[in-house]
C-alpha cells in the first residue's frame, strides 16, 4: 500500500492527472502532459485481449494517389478521462473519425468526421462556460482529401465537445514554404492558450475557448495570438519543402520546446513571446521532446540529411544552444532495405521511467529504432566511450547500455510503468519486466497487426490501436 501512495503522489506532483470539479483527466494529451513523460499507473502481467473496437478504414492521398488506410496510425494514443466514476477514451482513427469509447467494454458513444485521416493524438482541455464546466477535445488530422495543399479552406485542426461530439471550432492551416498543411501534433495548453507546431512549418499560439472564437461562414475560428516560423532560410536550401513539424511541444521552465522537421530544437520563451533558444541538429525530427527529472530534454534523431547515425540525444537547454548542451548521444542502426520509408534512427519519442520509477531501479530511458531494436539505457550515467554525433562534427559521451532486444521495426514510443516496459512495433506488442539484478525479462509477446500507435496503460489495462483496423484493450482475463 505504501508504494502505491508514493506512486500517486508523484503522478499528482508531475501534473499528469488533473482533477477538475466534473472531470478527472487521466491522459489529457500525448504522453500524459506538458513534460511528455507519463504513460499510465499500473501495468498488467499478461497481454490477453479483453476487447477490441472496429476503427474502420478511410481514403487519404499520398503524392496525389489515393491510399486506403485502416485502424490507427502514428502517434495514435488514446486520451482518457473520468466523469461520474466512469472512464472514457477519446481516439482518432485513419477512417477520418474521432470517437468517444467506453473504456470498460469498447462501445462507441459518438463519432465526429474529420476531412481526412487522423494520425496524431489530441488534447483534452476542461474549461468553464456559462457557469458550467465543459471538456474540449482538440484534435488534428491530415488535410482535406478533396483539395490540394494551396486551398485556402483547409481546417485540419478542430475542437469537439467531449460529451456529445459536437464541433466547437476549426483552425486553418495555410500553405507556406513546407509542402504539407496537416496537423499531427498534440496541443500543449498553458495559461489557457494553445501552443502547437503545424506541418506548414509554423508554430502558433491561440485562444482555444469556444466563447472567444469568431464566426466564419457556418463555423467558428479561434483568435491567433502569435505565429512564428520553425525553420530558417538555409533549411529550405538544404531540405527543400520538407520543413514539417509533426512533434508535440513540451514545457520546461520558462520555455516551450519544439523539435522541428527543419532540424532545430527551438525554445519559445513564454515571457518574451519569441524563440530565444535554437539548437541545430541538422536532420528531420518527428519525435516529441521528453523532459527528464534532471531538467534536460531527450530528443529523437532521424538519419535523414545527416552523414552520421540517427538515435537519441540528451540535451541541457539551461546553457548555450551549441554542442556544449549535449549530455550524451546514443546512435542506432540504419534500415538498408529496398524501399525503406526511413533511412534509420528513431522516429517515435524516447521514454523515461522518472515518474513511476521504483526506488531499486535507476533512471532509465528506452527507445525503439528503425533498425528493429529496443534499447534500454541509463539516462543519468555515461560510459567513457565517445561517439560521433549525427553530423559527424563533434564527439559525445554515450549513455550506459543496459539491454538491447529485437522488437521489430518501430516508430512507436515505449512505456515505462513501474518495473514494466511495454514496447509496440510492426511485430506487435511486447511486455517486459526490468530488474537491476535479473536484467530485462520478456513476459509476453502478442501480435495484433502492425502497430505504429503509442499505447497507454491504466489500471492493468493497455489501450493501443493497430493498422489491422482495431483499437485493442489488453490485460489479464
């Protein structure tokens, strides 16, 4: 009983479960909160299928060609909240539909149709209107399948009432120097303002309150407070129009950090209202920055555009934005297969065990690579070995490797929950237990189709979507 009280204390301290008068937000945004480092409370010992929900299929366009996608994509994590003693899930599918689902049995309560496939994870925000507390779902999708990217009426970012699925507003994403106008990132809400990076290469700040929106034709639009580019002029010369930002921002201290596809880690200063910290990595970064207990950031690095390897980097943003901010770099392998979508490195976000870490286990980080391996490292301890960084201009310390296990190629984010680790990949779901003396032990593996989405764990249940067409609830029968 004592260890669970400690666990709940640290969860509340991290701000990962936000109790409101009417709603308790359990997983209100991608990876739990503004630090992107919370994955659930108590993990199961088994991977039995308790229920599955049919997510259907939908049409999207890639390079002008129609594709049929089904199930759940990247990042695709469920949102979870409690109302009147009952747990609910909010999830977006590749069939264009946002759903409210009964967490107990997988029953769909309502659906709302977006203009295109929903890949990313939304954000829940509780607010007051007319003396009543309401819950908003802020969710993005790919652009409208009916129009090209230059069309001025692309509204892929939308807000829906969690109670009834009714639309509250739409936010426009206009074509800029990036080729895309999708909205894959999860919004970060701070002081009742949304901070989010969009695939048009812009960061935006706006007021999400439905009562403060403006009328436009037959729908409502929020008022924008700030807009800033997440790229430089020379990035376009190096990468062309591939300047998209797909990651979800994280807050550390007085800054909100964005990992941009243009190759930069940007720090947006909340008081100055401008980007005042810019660390250039030089490659596409899709994973979201993760805040560690020692006030650093873990960032995932792709192979693309760099002569060296991709992998994971730990940086300290309290000092200058140059090579001196790098605490360590762990390189992962490449994918040399014919027609490989990614050259190598890490596409999903790293994970840390800082919040639910048992006292006998040291601070850990875990990540899955395009090379097919799951890596487990000490994020607070380095070997004496130095390795070349992604751009092969500097050598960095390398963290101590504790385990390397074949998991299958993956772009999902692993989960740390107590002494358990859940890993999702194109080869299914793996459940591990880690003990400092026995090492990393595989408890069970279950194939449920190709999994790109990031799971979430609550009360010995794992919720995860698959590209086989279903959202699964796994646990102990």
